C-alpha cells in the first residue's frame, strides 16, 4: 500500500501523459468550444466517481458492479484514482451495531471489496482453534462405523484458548505442549442410551498440565451435542487427541458458524410518491422498508423508513414500477454490513481481534516481500 506520490514511475508517467494529451486537445478546440468541453468533462468526472462508489440496480439486476482499480483509468478526466493512505485513514470506519459472545454485527465503511472479503475469509479459514484430529478406537459396537464416529467427534467444538498450545509438526508425536487428550467410554446395559459431548472427559497429560488449566479446563462448547445412540449391550471406548489447526485445512477448525456481509442499501425518492401510490409502495415491499408520512395540509407521502431491511428483491421496481416514479435503488460499494457468529470456541469479539491481528501480519509480510523485490531490482 503506497500513497499517490509513491506510485511506480511508469504509472506517474502514464497519468501525466494522458493529462497532457487532454490539455493539448483543449487548446486545439479553441475558446468557443472550451466551456462546453469543460462542462462535459466535469459531468463525466462526477459520473465516474459515482460509479466507483454507488452500485445502481434496475429490474434486471446490478448495472455497474465493477470497481476500477488501475491508478490511471480516469487520467483523461484529470482524476487521480490511485490509492492514498491519508485519504483511506480519513474515510475508513468500523461501527459496532450489536455485540455478544455469540454474535457481532458491525458496519465497515471506506474500504474496497477485496479487503473486506479478505477480512471475512481470514475469520473463516485462518484464525486457529483446537479440535479433535486423531481418534484411537478401543471398542465400538454401535451402528456408526469407526471412521464416521471419528468424524463426528472431530466436529464437536471445544472451548479452549488455542494460544496455550504449540503447533504440532506433521511428523511429530502428540504431547502435552502441542495437544490435549480426551477419553470417551460409554456402555449401554439395557434399553437405549444416548452418547453426548459431555461424555468426553479431559485427561491431562501430566500434573503440570492439569495445574495449568485447572481454572478453565478444556471442555466441549455445548454439553448436549448428540454423538451416537447405543442399544443394550453396545459400547464405545476411544481416546481422542486434539491439536491446533485452521479452517482452511478442515472445517472443524473454523471458529465461525457464519461470517458474511452485504452492501449498505441506498434508497432515494427523487419525486414525492403520495396518495394511493404511497400505500401501494408500502404494501408491495415484503421487508417493510417504506412507511407513510402524513402531510401538514392533509394527504400521505411515502418515505424510506428502514433502508437496512432492504434485500434488493426489486419488488418496488417490478410490481410498483418505482423507476418511473422517481425511486432509485442502489447500494454503497464501500459500506459493508458484517455479521459474525461464533461457533463458541472463541467469543465473537475476541475472534474479530484475532482476525485483525492476522490481517495485519499478512500486510506486513506483503510489505517485506515488496521491499525485498525492490532491493533486488538492478538500478536504472
């Protein structure tokens, strides 16, 4: 990430050359045509900036979903599209709208879609947790096959701070520094018996590990997760080894149920919609986005009451034909409404902090790679 004055030389030259060509054409056009050309260029510049930030929708769908990322794509209009850190810092914001251990919703604005999506993918796939990765079966006479039972055990989320364990190399053994150990032993003597996650019992590797985690011993997130059902005479006995991992290796290490975002809806009424039309507009929207406002001199007018509820189903454009009555349906391309739901291993607010730290590490790694490549380039 570099500021506008730190662009590569070829980019700066390209921008200057395009701007110089535009000025030359303006001089050649003469004084008579210059005001008209200037007005047209200003209108084109406003349209270009609007299309960079606003996604318009019609009956068929999005009209301008792409965002121009090349620094010189608007140089002929004298617009600098290069990324600037000071401008980004001024416009970027995160606003928490609700927060609990299970769910965090927040607004992230002033950021491009690739960066917002990178943050979402980091929460899903790169924040480490602890899960069962190996199962030693000693006895299994239930109807579930060994490999299926081991898979079900691996998907049981465990409440444990992953920073307390080291990463286990692929060829190394499980030990107290890189793993946890659980035992599962259930026998059905008569009738039927259900096996739940609460039947997983933590077995410390040593007294030191037992003392280390005595205040918050490792346990399943929920005690009543059904693992199997036994009939009379059936038995399950196994030993489970847990290690630290990430979701991109297997979904059992993913700390989120869902991590998704949508763009902030922008709904504008450029004309007053009154009377029966206002009632029809309110009735046609299934999400309750529109409401009715009483006018001082009598009558009714439609207003946009709950824009965040809009799912862009476009019923207001199709059934009501709002486009012809001044209704503009759009979304903000740089304003994201995030929702992050934790599985339970890590509280949702802490999960966000871990994802941001991971994002920061990735940016620092990218900067080091770019700096090393710049040092390796031969001088001109």
